[in-house]
């Protein structure tokens, strides 16, 4: 199996250039679906991180109970208020009728506990509204493995979510993690980005490792930022393995830059703010 180390050179070769004659819609459209009565920050972090990758539009679908608060956080997002607080069949039906076809749908940030049948239905029904899909957090339930139909799917679990999703106990040993991630990706036809001290990314054929991090990134919300960056890179046309690998590096680099500025006192908002400055190094126009 091909084994790669993710560094700045790796990322520079894979970030797509922007066309000089770009118009709205050419540079990616994402829809983030998440949030709950308790969690309003997570879907916002994911959506803003996606926007900071250089997209043209980001839709954010959250429960009506938090929609006004989330909408007030930024005028840059198009917010859809969902009538139910959970990802019910009714909410999914509303979403299918409201949102246009998009490049990437991200499901999970801040959803909170969901009925597994509802998650299964949501992923199944929304497959045909997008070209690629990112699944994270409370969307990472075993039933999704049966219904993800898009070829360009990425899951972004931490260790506990990985064990829940794939029913595989993880070791602290890096080589054992590489093997577990590669096997899961190959068996289920997904790209897996396992978050950890060393991020492990695999599509079952290749594996890449990322060690770009800061110990301050244990703060809540940084995983949601990673989901957003992954979604944005997929929407810009990158292949899932490359998008997941580059997003791990970019998210970690943004966290490191925020830490250099603020010390061990950063928030997820600081990481979002540094996504743009991190990615600026890789900007090209053709």
C-alpha cells in the first residue's frame, strides 16, 4: 500500500488553481446540516471553515430553534431553518425540496444524539442532492455504511466514533491504527480520516499521515472546522483522499498559527480565522 506523509509540498501539488474567468458557482457550493437545541456552534464552525476554503456559497441547515441565533453570527451564510430539532424524516423531506443540488453535503456537526433509522434515512435521501458527502460526529452511526451511495464520501471520526462506526477497537499503536483505518476504508468504499495525535487518512489503496497539530487544539469545535475544510476542498473538485489529507494539514496548520498568535488559549473561532491565511500560501490563479 502506498504510504504518504502530508506536508506543504504535498498540499501545494493538490490544491486546485482558481480560474481567472471564474463566476459564481464555479468554485464550489456546500450545504452543512447539523445543530440542535444544545449545540449551535458546531455547524457554524463547519460552515464558516468551508466558506474560508474559497467557496462561492455555503448553505447551513439547522433547527429553527437556533436558526436566528446562527444567522446573526454571520451574513455570509444562507441559513435554512428546519422545523424539527432532530434530523427527522420531515426535516429531510423539507431539505430535499429547499436546497438546490450542491457539490458537497456535510452532515453531523452538533446534531446531538439521533435515532439511527433517521440518520440512515437522511443520508440515503440526500445522496442524490450532492456530488460528495462528509459525515462526522453524530452522523457516524453504523447504518450509514449501508446507504452512502455517493462515490466521493469521507468520514472524519475521532477514535471513539471510529470504534462505534466500524465496530473495531483501536490501539494506541500507530501502525495498528494505520491497518484498522485502511481495512475499514477498503471494506466500505469510503475515505476515512481518523483524527488523533497523528491523523491517519486512507481510501483503502493509499494511506497518508499528518502530524501538523498544536496541543491547544483539544478545544471544542476544531473537529467541526476540519469537517468544514474537508467539505470545501471536496466541493472545489478534489478527490476524497486528497481533500481529506490536505484538510488535515490545513486545519492543523491553522491551529498552529492561532497558537503562535495566542498561546494555549485558542478557540475554534481562532482556527477558522486562520484557515484563510494558511490557505493563502497555496493560492494560484490560471
